[in-house]
C-alpha cells in the first residue's frame, strides 16, 4: 500500500529503451538515500520503493563525521568539533573543526528523504508490503537482460534493475555460515534531562570504557546536547553469542555512580544491535539485482558505522546508473576491510582490547574522521595502520592484511564460496558471468 493507504500500482510500462523502471527493495536509510541520489543524478526512470514498514519514527540515532558530501544536512541537529575516548591510557580528546562529529535525527533524515520523494512524480513509495523473493533472469547477452521478478506480500512485479536495500538480514541473501569473528554492538540508550548542568556540550564521548567480562569491550557513549540533556548509551562490542546483560539496570547504575547529585527524567529510550562482521557481502545477487547499504556489507565491521559509507555508495551507484557506467562493485576500500578484519581478530584475542580503540582514536583527528567515513584515501588507511598497535594485532592478522592487500579488485567481493566468508550465493545466475553487463540508463 502507498503511504496514503491506497493500493500501489505496478511500475508503469515505460519505453524500456529510454527509461527502464527501477525497483528499490527496502526504504530504510540506503533505499531512501539511493532514491534521492538517483533523482539528484537526473535519472528519469520510474522508481518503485517497497518496504514492509508502515511509517517512519525516531527508530535510531545516526552519528558520523561531517564531510563535504554529507547527505540530508538538514537532519543534523548537533555538531561537536571535539570527541573523547577514555580508557586505560587516560582520556584522549581530539578536535577537528573541518570534520566535526554530527548527530542526524532519524526522523529528520526520513522527512528530508520523503519530501524529496514526494516531490518527484517518477517515484512511488509502497509501505506495508513485504518482499518475499527476487528471481533474476537467465543472464546477459547483448542488450538488456531479462528483468528481475520480485514477489511481495501483495503482488509480483518486474524491472531490469532492482536494488536490494533490505538491511543486514536481507531475506534475499542465502544463509551465510557464521564467521568466527562475528561481533555485535549492543546498546541501550536513554536521552535524559537532568535537573542541573552536568554535561559538557563541547565534547562528545565516543567511548568511556567500563569493566567487561569476556571477549570485547563495554563502554559508555554520551552525546551532550546541552549542559542538562544528553543521550547516554550503555554499549558492548562483543561476540554475537555473548550472554545477555540487563543494560537498563547497568545504565541506571552508571548514571547514579557518575552523577549522584542529579535527578533526571528519561525522555527517550532506544536500544539496538548492530552486526559487526568481516564477512564479505555480494554487491550483485544476479543479473540486474544489486545490493546496497547494510545488505551490501556497508556496516563497518570494526565500528558499526555505516551512514557515510552508505551515502558514498549510493552516490556512486546513482552516478553509474545516470551515465550508463558499470555499477561500482565495492562498498568499501578492500584495504579498509582487511584492516577491519585484522582489528576484529585483535579484539578477539587481545588481553587489553580497549587499547586498540584508544590507539585508533589517537590518529591525527582529520585523518581519523576521514578514515572512519571512507572519505580519505590510501594515505589515511596507512595512517591507521601506523596508529594501531601492530604487534598486538598479531602476526596472523597482519598476514591476512598483507596477503589480501592486492587480492580484492574492482568487484572485490568474493563470489559464492570463494574463500572465507564468501558464502552468500547469488539467487539465480553467477555474478561472475554477469559482471560487466552494463544497464544503460539515460
Ligand atoms: C540502532 C542502530 C543505530 C545505528 N547507529 C548508527 C550511527 O550512529 N552511525 C552510523 O554510521 N551507523 C549506524 N548504524 C548502522 C547503519 O547506519 C544502519 O544500520 C542503517 O540503518 C543501515 O541502512 P540500510 O538501509 O542498509 O538498512 P535499514 O535501515 O535496516 O533498512 C532496511 C529496510 O528494509 C526493510 N525490510 C527488511 N526486510 C524487509 C522485507 N522482507 N520486506 C520489505 N521490507 C523489508 C526494513 O523495514 C527497513 O526499512 C546503526 C544501526 C542500528 C541498528
């Protein structure tokens, strides 16, 4: 159904030679961002956007470092030029006026995207519709390939170009076996209003380490919106299978311990689990069916950040669609991915894992911000390698880094069964046979 409750039409029959229709499965951050990016790039195809959700609420908090290409800048509510990481080596405060840490309210991101989409007569947003399957045609050959057939809870529809933006647990992904380095970032956050000023609104706390049992780290994350208002999250980065913790109780205890003098009201609560896996995700499931966002592995395995990476990816994809270039195959620089894997490997074995994060955060602040958002280049990746405690990251991790450095190419994501973690299989045709098939769109 459309947002107004009416039945969603199938993609209109447009002349395929000029504006072949596009279907975007999933209207979360990456599906909405891609649709806006396609519009910005001047793509005039009809775009059908499908999501099972029935509306948009404040369902998460996005933070990232501001770079020139930040999408939805109107959604930014706060900027912090300084951020801190505190742990065994003391508290480090970094400052970057060029790339401040920014908070984007989810509800504002959604409104900005929906306004853009509402104003575009070529886009149809269909909510309350679950995607069940997407089957690719037999494959390439000269000219446009057979369309991808999508089945939802409401209908079957087809288009030559379909994007899977269904998130990290896309139902279109074949079940991938777990990786021994699968981590999860679990958190509970309270936005509180205190009866007296106790927060320093000039510095966002990225990590303030707390005692942690077992593999991983636990820390407090604090976004000070004013001297009396802050979002405080009790967070752990730990193996996916780690036992559950009562984070609300732990958070209440920590607030009482740090600020025993305050009385406060909790204005908003959020909780979440961000998968942090070094598995390689396919960016192409078969001819005409591409993944974007978390479904393409955009969530950074070492940090859980994905906002900037998603924006970078959708801009590149939209540019390629608009100009008829091959769609970009990599959601991340393969060197960054290898470094992230080495980081998780070290996290899994280090006796003092907090030091790993502190070492990364000790990078020169502009370089750190660029590295965290993929806005830099090899020089920033090298700066990260220099900053990290390479001895602690271990010989095995470094070997994997060195061995893989040149391995991943333009389509760097390993296809089915090709090495560790490359276990997701395309739904229909082998992506290898499909690569180089360029959907030509005006
Ligand atoms: C709680 C939380 C907080 C985060 N905070 C940050 C942050 O501060 N900074 C940062 O950089 N990253 C953050 N991330 C990571 C990342 O930015 C988000 O996960 C981001 O939302 C990923 O976007 P996506 O569109 O790929 O997936 P999603 O936003 O998850 O969107 C997937 C969409 O697909 C829909 N869908 C799923 N299955 C179906 C189906 N079968 N049929 C129809 N629709 C379906 C869902 O309803 C959803 O709308 C956070 C993640 C979470 C979970």
